[in-house]
């Protein structure tokens, strides 16, 4: 005899995710920059945390919540990885600061470089909040 698979209401899963966020200080601090969607047991994590460790805690613990069948973390970013990705598009002498996906560019503009071109390159990096890029070049 086959048994029906019980599904859990999305609102209950959402509350457990909020409790997970409240239970770990780095996630709690990132709360204004985090979002998630729950539909039919699939959880999509969205937003920014400060560290790879905070991201890992979030991604590793959500699947343990009863009712979660699948997790999509492609839209969840951490500032440490983002800073390293930005380093790949930065010319020598230009620095970046990242704070929950907001980027500040500073330093010495290399000869022959355009501040506008650097800003556009930064905006093109996945995870950068394009509306929150500031240049101090």
C-alpha cells in the first residue's frame, strides 16, 4: 500500500527559515539583505551575507527543515566571494569595498582607464547590487 507524501505549508517552512536566520548572528545581521521564496517545498535563497561561512550555514541548514524538498541558492551571495570576483575585473591600483552587495570603488585610476568603464565592469559582476555602486575614483 502506497503512502501519500505529506507536504508542509509554505508558511511553516518560512517561519522555520526565519528562526534559522534569528539563531545565527551573522545571518541575523544580514536579515535586511536576505529574502527567500518557498513554493511546493522548493526554497529559493536570495540576497547577500557578509561571509562564506554565513552563506554555508544558511545553505547547509535550510535543507534540514521539515518539508524542504529542494534548495536553489544561485541568487545568494557572500561579500568575501564577491570581493574576489571583483578583483578579476579591477585594474591595478583600484580597490573595492563590499558591504552586502553594495560596492565602493576607490584608489588610483590607472592611466588610460575610465572611471565609467570600471563602474560598468563592476555592475556586470553577478551579485553586485548595480544600483548601489559608488565610485570614489
